[in-house]
C-alpha cells in the first residue's frame, strides 16, 4: 500500500506544470511542399503570388513572364549552387523559396554527374555523353547524389520551401516500356486515346 501511495505522489508531481493556455508552435508544417502537374498549367504563376518575402529560383526560365521576385535564369549546376551561397550570405532573408523546376534540376545535375562518372571510369572504359543512357542503373547514384545535394541545401534556406515538379505519361507507346525503364512485354497503350497514369518527370526512385 505504501508503494502505491508513493507512485501516486510521483505522478501527481509530474502533472503539476500542465499548461493552462495555448503555446506557440515549435515546428513548421509543412516544412516543404511539392507542387506538381503538367507543364504550363500555372504552377509558376501561382508561386508568383506568394506573400513577401519570397524568391523563385528560376531554373526553367519562365519567371520572365510574370511579375515576381526571382533569380536570374539558372542554367547550370554551378549557377544553382552560386544562388544557394548568395542566399546564405544575404542572411536567408526569405520566408518562402521556390525551386522551379525539378525537371531542370535533373538536367543540370545530369551534366555534373556525367562528368563525375567519366572521371571515375576504369582504365579502358568508354566515357558517355549522358550517364542516363549509360545502361541500367550505371552511374545513377552520382545523379541521385547531385539532386539530393541541392534539395537538402534548399531546405535550409527558408522556413517554407516549395519544389515545382512536372508530370509525364508513365507509358511509352512505341516501346511498350514504363518510364522507369522496366520493360513490359506485350503491353501496348495508345497514350493519345487512352488515359494513362502520370508520374513525376524525374529519374528512377525520385519519380516515386
């Protein structure tokens, strides 16, 4: 009985400091948002209406069509990181930051990753122009790493981060092949007349 009384006393002490009024949030939710759809459906225009302070990292080159706060057209992987460094040096002044788009990030990252891939080839191996055509899975870890480096860096630049993504048909009509490069023998879908599943226009696991 004495033991039970001691437990009750400890529990009572533990709840003495229960709050009596709401407390401010300590976490931001959502921390990041993926905004995706078919190209030219208004995603950039939507982000151009964000409340200030915000900035759009313009990888697509579409921001010139809107009145908005945006970076210069970032065409290379190096320019993307120069933008990231500039935002850091400015003291991360933005509440919202937008990466427009992930498809163009893949293109820039593929150039960088292809160079890494070719620089690390075994003696006698042939370099490739684009590691995405180098064969099943070869070099993709370099591509994933280059993409992830940028995504991780963006998540540190502002309280709210928006990634714009494009979608594409999952099925290739001519090759009867899924866009994740998994061959589906005997399967033919006419994407012009038959509704098809859409996936993110990104390589491999990033499309999922």
